[in-house]
C-alpha cells in the first residue's frame, strides 16, 4: 500500500475543502491515487447529502447576476441550514457560479437546472451541490430562480436577505443616461423597502377586488353611523375606499418613499418628462430569503447539555 504523507492529505484538503481525516481516509481507500481519492470523496458526498436532505435549510442567500450588456438578469435563492454557512466564501462562490450556469444554459426549472453542466467543470449542478453538502457539512437547496430579459434594474439588500429585479420599457434616447439609471435604482429600492402584491391597479385580479369590496362593505354596514344610509350610497363609499387598497397594494399607486406627496407612478412620469423620453415599469420581481419556509429553532441549552454529558 502506498504511503500517505501529510502533504498528500494537505493537498487533497486544499483541493476539496474536506476535513483532514476524511481526506486521509479517502487517500488510504484510493491507495494514494489523488484523482481516485477525489472520486471517493464525491461518492461519499452523495450518501452524506441524502442523510442531510431532511434537515431544515431556511437560511442562505438571494443573489443576482446581470449579463455584460445589461439586457438580462438572473435572481436565485439558495438555502443552507445556518447563517454562518450563508456567509462562507465557498458557498457564495457556488451561488454565483450557479447564476452563471443559468444565464448560459437557460433552464426552465430547478429540476432542469440540476441536470445542467456546472459552469467550467465536468460536473452537473446536482453533483456540485451534493459535493458542497459533503464539503461544508450542511443541507443545501437551490430553492428557486428566475431570469428577466430587457432593460433591468437590480438591488440586493442585507448581503442577500432580499433581492429585486425591475423590468422597464424605455426610449433608447434616455436608456443610457444617468437620469434614467437613478430612476431605475430608486424603483428597485422602493420595491425592497415597501413590498406590495401588484404592479398597478390593472394587474389586480378581479376576484381580489371583489373580495376587498365585500370586506369594505361589511365594515361600513357594521358601523352604526351608516345605519340609515341607502345601500347605493354605501356601494359608492366602497368605490371611494378602494383607492386606499390600491395605494397600499400596488407599486405604482403607493407613495414614493423619497417624497410621499406623490405616487411612484407620478415620480416615474415626472422623471420621464424631465429626461425627454418615455419610461414604463413593466414588472418587478422580489425574493425574500426563507420566505414561507419553516425556520430552524436551535435549543442551545439542550445542545450544551448534550456536549457536557459526552465529555
């Protein structure tokens, strides 16, 4: 059997990021063959990933990548078990490379993405993900991604806690101006700071409007001050109060965060007029890290007690 030296173990650790003991075991199993040892570690990673698959992964990061000519942007959420791993340089590099893979291959779903070749390697994204789970020691999950084509503005808040992509239609004459860049940035900040459900009044589904009308009408009927008012008057009051619903739930109707005397839509229109062109907010996308996921709850007292009992 080939002698396993400290340098061989160190080199394998540097290459893979795995622990010293795991590297030594892999080299022993591979009879000192470096490439075979890497294969052994990867194969072990598959079983490790399966064992960790049921563990809660609700931390992680939202990341965005815009292509070189600023005509496409991809946003992704990748989850891990702890915030500590979410700040790990190796994890963050993996996320950025998955975004590069998405822009290069344009998969239609996470399932399809996992089968794509991880950029600049001979591994699939799924194999690389399992490799990462083994190397770092936590469950990880590529939860979701989307690609937006066209004129875009992006924003990431809190080192990956929130991500925003806003899609615009804008005249070529002002598309590359500093003025439009400022408007685009401000709208992305608005979306992150004041999340809403809809782009504008026209995008609100009819069923949501009818539901809101029924709630407002019930509130009016339950108010003693309205006891003697005819139903048609109450229905007109409902229409009037719908404006507040739109202001609260529609991006272009809500108050502009830097000047609450005007709406976001009014701000965009005024800026377009000043720049001498047309600006239209077509759509926006917002990811909030861990949104809707079950959160991990650590019982540190029990964990410490367990460690003490093992000592």
